[in-house]
C-alpha cells in the first residue's frame, strides 16, 4: 500500500499522472521496449510499479535503460542522476533540477518560477533530488563578474526591493497568503528583469540575487500556505539557487527552514531533517542567535514528525539555549522579526503534541503567552489560530473537553478574515476530532456554529 505522500512525491507517480495513464499500461510499453532492446521478457503487473514508487526496490539496470529509451533520455543520465532522479528529465518542469549552478542557470530558474502559475498538485523533489540540490547549494560559488550592458544601477535599487519584501512578509501575517503569493511572484519577475537587463557592480549583483532569493522564498511559503504545494517546491529550489549566487548564508538557511515545514507537514520528516541540518551547517556564518534558535526549533518539529523523541528533545533544548544569547529583536536580522521566546515555546509545544505528550504540550503553549517575550497573537492571527487549535487538541487529549471547546472557539475567531489553506486544514482536523464527542452539548454547539456536517 502506497501512502498518498509517497505517491505524489515520486517522479514515476508524477509522470503517470501527467501522461494520464496507469502503471500497467506504462509498464506494458516498457516491457515491449525491454524486449526490443534484446533484454528479454519483462513482467508488467502494476504491483511492480507500486513497489518502485513505495521505495521497496528499484528497477534493474536493463529495465531503467528500456525506460530511458522510451522517454528519449540518454543512458548516461541514469548514472548522472540515479534512480528515480533521472526520471525528472521526462517531466515538463525538469529544468529546475538539471540547470547548471551558475549565474545563467540561476536567472533561468528565476524566469521559470516567476512565469505562469502551475496548477498541478504533484511534488517532485525526491530524497535524491533534494539531497543533490542541498549539496550543490553548499558547494556553489557566488556570482562573479557583473554584466556591463544595460542601464547602470546602484545599491539603491536592491535597497528598494529589500524594503518592499519586508512589507510583504508582514502583510502575509495579517491579510493571508493568497494575495501575497501573487505579489511575491510579481516582485520576483521585476527583480529577474532587473538582473537580466541592467548593468551593475558585483556587490549590487549579489544583493539583487539576495532579494530574488527572498522573493522566491516568500512565494514558496505563501504558495504552500495557499495549498499550491508543487509551486512551492519549485520556488524554494529557485530561492536556494539565487541565495548561492548572492553568497548569502542567511537567506539560504531561512529558505531551508521554510522548505522543511512543507516536508515535515506532507509526510517527509526525514527530508525536513536533512534540510535543517544543511541550514545549521551555516551556523558560524549566520551570526544571529535568534535565527540559529529558530533553526533548532524547526529541527525539533521535524524530529517530532519523525517520531524521534530524543532528537526532538535535544533540538528543543538547543533552541532555548541559543535564544539566551539573542539580542533585541529590532537589532536582529529582518527575516526573524516574527521569532521570539514565545514562538519557540509554541513550536516546542507543537512538537510535544506530535510525540503524544499533550500535558507537556499544554505547558509549552501556556509558557508561550507568559514568557518574558510572549507570543504576539494579535500580530500573527493565522499562526495564533493554528497554535490555539493545537492547544485545543492537547486539552482534548487530556480529557478537558470544556477547555478544548473554549480554545477552539478562540481559534476560529482568530482565523476570521485571513486566507490560509494550512490554517483551514488545521481547524478542520480539530473539528473532526471534536466530532467524535458530538454527544456533549458544548461540542455539538461548536460543530453547529462552525458549519460541520
């Protein structure tokens, strides 16, 4: 049995969906090609593809050669990209994963991701492609010689973009992700056009790539929060390329942290751990204890989703320890304006809930509101609604139905007016858990009020 998360993340499942065919029909074509190439007969039962997609085993070399020939992909690609990574070459949007890690490749990636919205809902970053992307980011050199053609611009231009992107980050908190996604993509197109058509010095070029990375990261986050998972994956991948050209470890690490959220939330916690570990490898270059604390808190979330209590606990302690060295938030990096001690407790509490420790979760959720730097729910209504839903779930797990219902009402009220597919899904999950207790009057009233059933 293949999980939904595994299926949508595998290139073969994606390929079959894009082609509008099923596994048995596709394998029949592969079997004919296999025999035509002199490799003999090949079974083509659909269970074979199911096992490949589930990762139980990979097709043998001759089968992969037959598949590659069927897709007009050269045999050397099998060695260069491995299974199932080379299958990405048969997909419509494979370019992002095969472009060279050069300035030209980064600009091309920015053009692709800033283009028309892709409505497909398949994820295509396998563990192979994810690992390759992170390794290439770690080894990539920043942009060198800047272009000399076009109208010359100075440092004021990237400074304008930086201010505009800071405003977008804050608008996302209050108006929601839908409109901000469109705005981030527009910003990305404008920055890309500037990179292509203007001339500038090396320092300005790197700052432009830095704002391009942040615009793509912002588009990735708001795409994911709007329910556009495939688009988000492409934006994050592109943001990492632009961050490499910028030589900016901060925007790279921040991108990896947000990318990890998508992976641990969609059934790939191990991939999320790899992303966060790559971000933490830049600790010596980041220079912000607040950002480092946030990365450890994200690692805690990833380990919790993976069911690794000890690793989650170590990361939680590392997050709190790092935060002790954080300076005033107004003097810190702009990208961590939202992260304080209260937020750290919210993330650690969420992790405890994932690990089946509701009492510990409630303790951290309450600490979030009473910490010296308390969580600011008024400034982050979407986040506050999600955390309140998790607190309600923790109360419910402890048998305190009255507290669960009261907190659930608060969560729904906080969410009003802010667009977020992620927030809506979280509240819907809570309602399903409460629905099991519909016989309790206060629960029935809440379900009726929120329109369940």
